[in-house]
């Protein structure tokens, strides 16, 4: 279980805090969508969970382990896709990027080979898997980055706007992957601006101005319950 207690973050020169006392839990095997307008604090929260940023106050626990005191515990059990930052090596092929990441994380070929084949199929990468990333569109880079994130078969997956830059067909692939990860018992926290994608989750947490303003089961966001859907998601 992931537990956040009173997470606060303020950036120098900014009049308002990026996060103000964020507290919530994500249960093991649960899929949670993190929703909010641009600037609501979603990416800041993702970076804190991924230990890219350090919170000013508050504590993050994973399986009751204090992540700040035991950073390696979080590192070895999670994988994160950052929004707008594929961080791929342009001179390498898609396959080489994915395999390099697996080996960097100590995953043996016998363990990642079958998983890689499944990801290539799920993300429709077969035509491009041995092409250099430098030739890819933004959407193809995003697909490759998703495959690289999931190749380690992590227990806890964090996806920051995974469908960003993707076409309709690829977005359907991402939705299918989120559903499949849930069926595999993975714990998933993902941010999104897409109502269709959000409906793949079991729970929805809405951030506004750095605070949680809603934490509810996803069925409140089903068609016919529009009063619970933020206005920017209705169009």
C-alpha cells in the first residue's frame, strides 16, 4: 500500500504552493486516476513519488516503509513514466532502448524476453521496434517510453499522462494496458485528462490548486453522473 501523509511542496518565486497537505492512500492492486487541470500539482506529486523531487513536508510510505528514509525500497518496486519526457536515446533503436533499461535494472534476458514481445504487440511497435528513435514521431517515442517503463514488470506503476501525444488507436492500447495491469494485480497511479482513460481506474483523485478536492470510486464519473465530472473533462 502507498500512503501519503501531508505532502507539501512550494517552488521558489511562486506565490502559491504546488502541493498543500496532500494525504491519500493507494491500496495494493488498486488502479487510481489522478485528475486535475494544468498546474493542479499532478506532475509535482509524481516527481515526489519518483524521488526526483523532495517534499518540503510530509511523508510517503510504501508497504509501511518510510520512502524518504529507505529510497531503495521504493526504487526497486516502482516504475514511472514522466509526462513529455521520453528520455530515450535517439541513436538507439526502440528495442535497444527498452532492453538497455531492463539490463540497467538487473533484469535477465530470460525474464524480460517474453514480456518485451507482449509489450511490442500491445503497443503496435512491431514495424518500428528495430528503427532508430531519432526517426520517430512524438507518438512513437511515447509508445516506446511506455514499453521501457513496463519492461521491468514493476509492482507499482506510475504513469504521468501516458496517452499524451498518441493517436486514437494508440490511446486504446494504453487503456487496454492499464486494464491489463489491473487484472495482473499491479498497483497503478496514473494522471490523465481523458475521461475514457479515467474510467479504466477503480478510484479517482482530483487535485485542485495543490489540494485533494475529491477522492471517490470511479462509478461517480460514469455517463449520467455528470454532476461529479469536472467541467474541463466533459467536452
